[in-house]
C-alpha cells in the first residue's frame, strides 16, 4: 500500500488469552539513590522526587513526577510526564517508548535498569464479559474488571484516567453499584461545566445571603451524596484556588457551606476522573501534588476502544439492544466497517454511530464514516457541527492528524524515521499514530516495530 492511499485496514481478530501477571524490577544503578529497587507487577510505577511516587528519588535534577513505567499485556512502556530535564533511553530523549529487559533509563543524574523479576506462578483471571454497566471480554477489560471487583469492596478514593468517551463515568457507577453504598445516592459533578465563581457553592453548598442571588440555603454535592458516592468528573479542570479546599474536605471528612460558620460531617466515597495528564499538571504547577496523591489512592486507566477492537461486536449488539429494547445482531458488513475505524471518540462515538444507523439506515451511516479531507474555503466548511462540542473536537483533531501525517510522509518520501524527525517526535510515537490513523509509509524498513 502506498502512502496516502485510502484503503481499509484489515483487522486481524484473534482469541485473547486470559491476562497473566508479569513483574519487572526497577534497579537504580547510579545517582544519589543507587542500589534502590522497586518491583512493578502487572501495573505501573511513577518515578520522581515526590514521596507519593512508587520509586521516589532524591536527585534534584528529577521532576516531582518525572515519568511512568507500566507493564501491560506483557509489554513494558515508559511515558515521560512532561519532565523539566527529560527522560533518556540509549542516549536519546524519549516521550513514549517500549522498553526491553536490560534497557537503561536516565533521569537527571540517575540511571535505572529494567530487569525481569524472578518467575512467579501466573494468575489467570476468571473470564467475564461485563462488570456492572461495562461490557467487553478483551484482555484489557479482564484486567480492569479484576481491579474493579476488588476496589468496589472498599471505600478507597479512586482516580479514573482515560480518553474522552472511554466510559469513565460508567466505571465510577459500576464501582458504586458493586459496593456497600449501592442503595445510597450516586451524585455527579462535572468541573468542566461549572463557572469558576460557582464551583465552591456546587461542592459545599451555601447559606442564604452568602452572595448575590443566594436567596435560600442550598446543599452542595457532598451533602447530596451523603452515604453514597460522589463522582467528580474532569477533576483536572478544578481551579487551583479550590484545590486546597477540596483536599481539606477529603482529609477532615467535613465541609462548610459558603457563608456558614459551622462544619457538616460527610460520609462520602469520592471517585474522580480526568482525560488530562495530571502528572504534567503537577509538574507545571497547575494541580497540587498533595491533592493528586489523595485522589489517586487507587488509580485506574480505562483502555481506549482501539486497544480492544475485539469488543466491538458485543458492544454493538449491546447498544442495539439498549436502543431498540430487544436483542439484535449486527450485520457482518456493519462489524467489518466498525472494526476498521480508529475510534478517537471511543465507546461514546461507537454508541452514536449505532444510534445514527437506526435513524438513517446503515448505508447512509457507513457513507458518513468515510474520512473526509480538510478542504479549502470557508473556515467552517469541514467542521463537524452535527456533533456535540467534545466529539466535534475529537473528530477535527483526527482530520488534522491524518492530513499532517500524510503531508509529512509525502515530504519524507514515505520514510517514517525522517518524518518523525521533522515532526519532532520519536519514530515509535509516529508509528503508533500512523497505526491508529490507518496510514503506512512506503519504506519497508520503517515498518519494523
């Protein structure tokens, strides 16, 4: 396939084995903390100078939250968290990279080697196809279900991470429904949808006369959720001035309404969510590190839909049944088309596509799914105004990325390494973006992972 060709990518479906636990050791070789060792078993570890990191360093050239190393599906990946001095592997600065056993990572004056941990008996998870309102049987979802099952039995504060549309609120509701608080209220607060001047009143409530327009006493979401669960969505949008007040409420388990002189005790489990990188926000000083660690007692990451394409048939059937009220089986043509998309809007986008197919018919819906290039002319010509703002933004970004990557490859004559250098990203990062967009370079040597 030549660069720029509009062809459907063939999706290979395979039986997904039950996930197994793999462990690695992070061994500090040089620097002030030489000799320190931390084990990462089937999860992730943050590295930095903040005491809340799994690997806490004293190197003053290392950021508070410098990077994260994760073990998923047997692969070891490193992601820089927007550090000041950068993260280096084999002498090259990296942002997102796959590591191998024996790789050495350098942060400031510290170097860390990745070592396989001693073999231990694997613990395959019991297969299931749903947890609460979550649907899917992929290995990614099996891992998430396993965590949710344990978390639901506790009252721990949870931080849910994931791209827009992955179902972070569904995760929160599923935790609530599986907990001892299931019969109590589940209350949602979206920090991104509330004016900064009203956020304190929304959280804690107010008394009559506290400010202009406060004609009556009003309870905040903490009091409304008493005995149950408070889901704080888009926590990354919480104004900096409000963060110490939220932290104080979480620590003291009591709140004070705006304009009041007395405190009210609260019995609430808090689940927060964001699509932002809170690591970078902490490093940039826009999010308090003490609040971050108070929220991330348990940290869960919801996989994007493109990481679990094998779940599309069951999700499509689930949405058809949900929207029509009766069981339905998606056609092979529908599933083939759905499996070939990159799904920047994730599960929410898939549900919208299924709903659109019920309104307009599948043929018209399938035609609308074909990528449309950005066109010259009026600025609004290619803006997807038929979508809500969040989804329109995702669709617009995907169009831009497609045009930008194709233009890079044209300039580099299909050479991915050269295109990555022009874009200022590493080759692996660009390869992942190309795979997500269904684009390939023309140089066969650049197809190697």
